[in-house]
């Protein structure tokens, strides 16, 4: 006969009677004890491997399996259920309500449900069901996550003339930069040192004052830079670069008309070429100092104007560099890779001497239209899109472009060139007679501008109390830096009239 127990069938010799039954039971108990020891070792190993589980979650596994006999599949299933339950609970505590998502929906709208956990009926977790209070865990929603440093930053922004969001208009105003300096440094004696014992705000360090000042002044700098008319934008091809290596502006030559290929004959190769012009990056910049005396006197007006003036200076510097492409070398521009100057009547067909008029403008349109493409020698058919003039010729140019009838005629002829270009007055041009024309950079890049570290100047603030200007001069220095490269793509996109 056989006895079926948890350890499998145990053979019993026939005829042994009750003694045989007792022996079989003892053998079965011994097998169970061995299996419990083995299961306990497996449970300990699994808990050690999943030590990242919270103690409460690990306790659920212990409560379910400690001292019992189980299979590996049962333990794996229960472990997966515990992990899923913990993940669902954690998901309910994720910060939500942080604004509008990329798809336009509000982040965090809605509630969280644990759902079915698919636990065995013996599991302590089986008490968690859709009807449990845990089945709907409201996600925390945060609004207006602004700490004390954010509010100080906005207060200083406002002191520097910047706008603050309407919902934060109740932020107390700073009386001046002196109040900010004392609040963030504790330096009441104006030693130029950070005194943490006198700073009551949390998370303030030796770099906090620098960071707040830099952030605000950077905003003022960029605002001033962008307020300056960037007249070159409609005529320039602009690109960002990842290194300060010399920039090579490449213009591919054209390909002549395709050949006719007769039946059975081979195709022939077409020749082509490119033109390369190079320009180097230049680094422009300076620094200005804010002394402890200026801070102590609360000279807010001067400090507020410093980044504004630096921003305007940066814009004017780039403007002057681009303007010089048209005015350097007595108005003929820089020498190009073909050894000729940018504007050359003989070799580039882009230089005239006629004063600005309706007839002269028509001649420039035709001259640019007739420019021959490199290699193919076919006409490009590109038209000028912009007239560049000194301020003294702006009225004349606007009259030519905007008049419905041709200016200077007595018979009221229609002005067929009306609206044919935009007019831009170049601030740096002082010659009252010379003017130029440019094609759109989308049609043919003429003026090219490369940037490194952004298309606007950068600002840096230095105020270390143990080295540098704060130590030697009691001065916080504000440095502005601007990297750019200016060059020519294709001379055919540009035309100049140097009026005698």
C-alpha cells in the first residue's frame, strides 16, 4: 500500500500494521521539515535580493510564507504582486499639477486606482480591492512652487526694471541693492565677505548673491540687446557652431543643362565646382565693476543701467562688424578667395556709381538678375529683396519703393517696381550718397554670421571675497562676452553703388 502526503508517496511494507503507519508518518514529517528549511532559505535569499522593498512590504511576504512550504512559482507570483502594489502606491504620490503637458492636457488631472492585484486568496494583500479606500488615492497637486529664493530673485528682477508674473505682484519690493546684499551675505561691515551667521534664509551660500545678480542682469542685458534694431536679420544667413574653428562658407556652383542621351549611348559626366570663403571667430567683451561703495549708497539707477548699456554695446558691435563689409577698403569691401574685393565692377559685376533713383534701382535689379552662376554660367535670376541706405537716403528709397506712380515723371506712369524690396537704414553708414542692395538669404546667402555660445552676449559675475577684484578692489565685476564670425557666402547676392 502507499500513503500520500506532502512529501510524495511513501511505500509501506504489507503486513506491518500500526507500526508501519507510524513509521510512514514520521518519515513524512521529516521530509516536511526538510522542505520547510529549504523554503526558509529560499525566502531569505529572495528578501535579500529585494532589499529595496520597504519593511512593511517585505513583512507581507514573511507573513505569507514564513514557516510554510511553497513552490518557487507561488513565491514569484506573490513577490510580483507586492512590487506592483508598492509601485501603484508610489505612483499616487508623484507630484502632479505642474502645468500644461506637451499635448495641451493638464498634468495630474484625474485620480489613481490600484486595480486588481491578482493575489491568492491566502495573501494579506488580497484585502486591497477596488472597494478599498486605497483604490482611489488622490494625487497631490502643487501650485505656485516658489521658495524664498525664487521670491528674492523676482524682487531683484523688479528692482532692475524687469516685469514679474502677475500672480506674484504681491512680492514685497526691495528698497535697494544694499538690502539685497545684506540679506544674502550678512556683510553689514562691508568687508566683501560672506557671513553665514547673519544670514537667516535657508540654502544661501557664498555664491547666492552672485547667482541672483547674474540672473537678473542677464535678463536686462538680453532685453536691451534684443531691443536694438537688428537690421541685418533680413539680409544675413545665421548659423550656430559647436567649436571656435574657422568657419568655411561654401557655395556650390551650378550644373549646366542636362544633355540628351540617345538610345543605347552612355551618360556623360557633368563638371561642377564650389566656392569657399572663410572667416574667423572674434571674441568681443569687457567688464564693468560694481563697488561696495555703490552698493552701500544704493546707487540703483547706475546699476540698473549697466547691463542695458552693455547689451546695447554688444548689438552695436555686431552691427558695426556687418556694416563694415559694405564700407571697408573705400567702399569695395573685403578681399575674397578669388583675390578680388567683394564689390568689383569688372570681376564681380556688382558695383555701380549711380545715385539712388527709380532708374538706378531698376538697373541694380537687372544687374543682380543677370549674374552668372558659377560653373554653369547660367543666369541666376535672383532679385534684390532689400535696399540698404544711410538715414539721409531713407526717404528717397521709401518713395521709390512705395509710390504707386513712378517718382520724377510728369505723365503719371505706373511704378512697376512698387513693393519690390524693403528699405533698411544702416546706423553706421555716414556717407550720404552710397547705397547697396541684397538678395534674400533664402534665395542666395550673401552676408553670413556664425555664433558660438548663443546668438546673444553672455554675462558673468565675479565676487569671490578671497581672490580677485572683490578682495583687491572691493568690487563685483560684471563681464560680457560675445563670440561671432562674419563673412561672405556669395558675392552675387550683394550689389553696391559708390556714388562719386
